[in-house]
C-alpha cells in the first residue's frame, strides 16, 4: 500500500516537466509551419513530442496511479474542479497536436522536416478546420496557466506540499 506517498514517482515527474518544456516550445514557436524557417520546424517537432508524451503519460498514469500522492480535498466542488482540470489537460495533450496535424495535412500536400520529406499518408486529410487548432491551443494554454497558478497558490499561500510532490 503506497497511499502515504508524498511525491509522484520520479519518472512521472520527469514526464510532467518534459511535457511543459515541449508545450512551451510549441507555443512560443507557433506560426503556420508552412511559412518555413526554424520556427515552423520547431513547432511541428515540439508539438509532435507533446502528442508522443500524451501516450507516455497515459501509460505512466495507468502503471503508477496507485503510487500517486493522495489528495485531500476541502470540498466536493474542489474535487470536481481538480478532476475536470486533469481531464482537460490530458485531452489537450492529445487534441491540440492532432488538430495541428489535421490542419497541416488538409492544407499541404507534403512537408519536410530538416529537409526530409514526411510520408504522404500524413497529408491525406481534407477536413476544413479553419482556426480551430489555434483556438483550442489558446484555451489549452489558458488552462495550463490556471493549473500552474493553482500550484503556486498551494505553495505560497496554502503552504502545503502539492508543488513539492511534483519536484
Ligand atoms: C501543444 C502543441 C501545440 C500548440 C500549443 C500549438 C499552438 C499553435 C498556435 C497558438 C497557433 C497559431 C499561431 C499563429 O497563427 O500565430 C498554431 C498554428 C498552427 N499549428 Fe500548432 N500547436 C501545437 C502543435 C502543432 C502540431 C503537432 C502541428 C502539426 C504539424 C501544428 C500545426 C499548426 C499549423 C498548420 C498552424 C497554422 C494554422 C493556421 O494558420 O490556421 N501545431 N499552433
Ligand atoms: C508551470 C507549469 C506547471 C506547474 C507549476 C505544474 C504543477 C503541477 C503540480 C504541483 C502537480 C501535482 C498536483 C496535482 O496532481 O495536481 C501537477 C500535476 C499535473 N499536471 Fe502540472 N504543472 C505545470 C504544467 C503542466 C502542463 C504543461 C501539463 C500538461 C498539460 C500539466 C498536467 C498535469 C497533470 C495531468 C497532472 C496530474 C498528475 C498526472 O497525471 O501526471 N501540468 N502539476
């Protein structure tokens, strides 16, 4: 029984902060990748790493969830907000890069990373997604900001061990 764990398993902590790094890299390099240049290349690579880390994190969650620190909630509403936020964050990790790929795939017939052409099958979508990818990406970034703010409130105002559990 590991319910008294104070910290997330090390590998979960690593995956959590790696995700943050890739999300930030994708966000701050964001522009249409077809405009060329290093920013577009970085956007696709960092964004795709976010997608890959979604699956790694789902695997880690299922493998280690019984070792996650137990959370004590002040109210039923706080518990629901916590669960909903976690669901949104995981959903964003999957949906934002996927929508990015579908956008690229529907507007381009090909794309090269470091001069290497990517397989044609990645460019067969003809869904017209408009601005849905940037829109959902910005909502996702806002939620991440709120999640980070909540962690800082725990650390500096409530002075509990929530932030330490992820370090
Ligand atoms: C967490 C990952 C990602 C985030 C946060 C993100 C965020 C954004 C944002 C904010 C924009 C708008 C940029 C602007 O117009 O100034 C954008 C554009 C774009 N992104 Fe991503 N993106 C991510 C992953 C990806 C991936 C994996 C691809 C796949 C190739 C991609 C493809 C695109 C495309 C094609 C556009 C241009 C869309 C348009 O002009 O309508 N993104 N992204
Ligand atoms: C500065 C940015 C961030 C800070 C300070 C932060 C802080 C934390 C802390 C303290 C925890 C442990 C408490 C809890 O379970 O809620 C946590 C968990 C979590 N964080 Fe973050 N985080 C940040 C960025 C992100 C990003 C970019 C994502 C991805 C979308 C994310 C997704 C999660 C998820 C899903 C959990 C639950 C544990 C898990 O399933 O791995 N966080 N975060």
